[in-house]
């Protein structure tokens, strides 16, 4: 059983743990977050916290925004992936084992959600040198059009001036409370090699599989010349391939998928152009939005993490950080290795530590703003 220190800012936050248990019980796959949005909205309203739900996302502001102050956004996501196969128990059962909350979304991203709710509540009515905005968003797991992309897009409340544009953001994801100061982007390419069909027995045609394999070998051997100091090289992996209609027909089409994890050294469009110049197959990007992210070396967020003695690292997984127009760090309770796997869980002491960490980060940013 976890021990909460006396006079800790996490005291009296047991209701946040019960909220997480309730969130686990509510299925909330991407595009189907309405019930979980209603649940969290009801919790906030019961706390006397005003909120809005633009386009199905939850937004709350700790006090009337002051345009003379910088703004910090706390953001985490409400959706989950579908349950992985292999669960040994009901994925929507939070369990009763002391010290643990189990089930789908408990770790990714429920722990960050309730920790941020507790930290946000902690600062209500307290004078801050910063504006504090809470964003609980939908469709993060699928990079959908109605979540963070919409909130910061041309039709969203930030671009239209209804909310103060953040200068910084804390992105809640399970990182073991280490602070990710960079994260790789994501670029998915659909490749298509075009040959000429023919009868396999007569050796006719141009086999599109062989054309595709040549390009796949080229992609495997290619190294991008610019290497990130924090993230290393751009990573390229061919993850799917499909061709052929029958054993005796030379295929005239071969399609393959390329998973690319960019660094901040390259925009996705640059990567696409460089690889297309090397390949005969046509390469088509599913989108060019998912850039890599990195916290500026002189950012107050880095200073705050250093002041708290937090370990920093470069994240190999992507998040909504790539859609934010401001400096950010990614940090939250739980362990990324538990995400998207059967029998997901989070420990309650991890949540208490998450609440404290978020509170102390906000206090540090407040202090730096006063300097």
C-alpha cells in the first residue's frame, strides 16, 4: 500500500482515484469518447469548476485569462485503443486490489488525466503569474481531426482568440515521471511498385514484387545524413507488403507500407522527397502533420525539470505534442511499456507522485515567471 507523506499536496485526492476507476469502466475508444467526456465534465462541475466542451473536448481555465501573463496548458487524452487480445480479466473492470487500478486506459492515459485534474484543482483560487489551462482531448490515439488538431487549428478556440495561446504545455503520458524533452514524429508511406502481369509458366511480364523488393532494400540501406543529438538517426521500417492474385500470375502491383520515425532534423515532406528520389515505386504519405518535437535548450520547462531533479530523455513514441504550437515536455505517471497491452494497470502511488510532480512543475514555472 502506498504511503502519502503528511502535508503532501496529494492529500485528500482519493476522489481522483475513484474517478479513474469509473473512467476504466466506460469504454472510450477513439471517436467514441462522449460517455467519458460526460463523466469527467460531471466531476468537474461537482467541484465547482467551469468548463466547456468544444467539439467534444474538455477545456477549463483556472482563472480569467490575463493577456499580460504567459500561459501553460496541461493536456492529456481521454480516448483509448481497443482492448488488446490476451486480457486475463475484463478490460473494463478496475479491480479491487489495494494500491492498483487495473483495466484499459488506467495507465494510458487515465493516470495522467486524474493527476492533472488534481493539480489543476490545487491551483484554483490561488494567485499565479501564469494562466493555467486544462485540455482533456479526444482522438489522440488515432491522431483524429476533432481533438488537438482541431483545438489549435483555424476553427479552434485558440486561433480564434477564445482561449489564450499556450506558451508552454505539459503533455500527460505515462513516462515514469521522467521528462521527455524530445519525441520522434511519425510518417507513414504507402508504396506501390507497378509491373506488367503475365503467365508465370512462360516467364512473361515484369514482376512488381521484385521491383518493390529492390526499393525496400534501398530503403533499408539508406541513412539520412543529419543526425539528431538527442534522438539519433531517422528510423525507417517496412512493416507490410501485399501482392499477387494467384500462384501462376506474375503480379503487376505490389504495395508496401513504410513506418518512419523522424527526428527534429527533418520535416516529413523533406523525408518523403529524399526517399522518393531513391525509389521507382510511388511513395504516398498518409499525412505530413506528425513532425518530431524538441524542447528548446533555454526553455523554462527544461529549467523547471532540472530544478526538480527530474530525469530527462528522448521519447521513441509520438503524442499530441507534435500538434502543439508551443514548447512542451511530456511527462506523467505510469509506464509506457504497459500501454496498448493486455492487463494494463497503474499503481496508486504513481498517481500520487504524478500529482505532486505536476504541482511542483507549475510552481517552478510560476517562480521563473516572477524573476
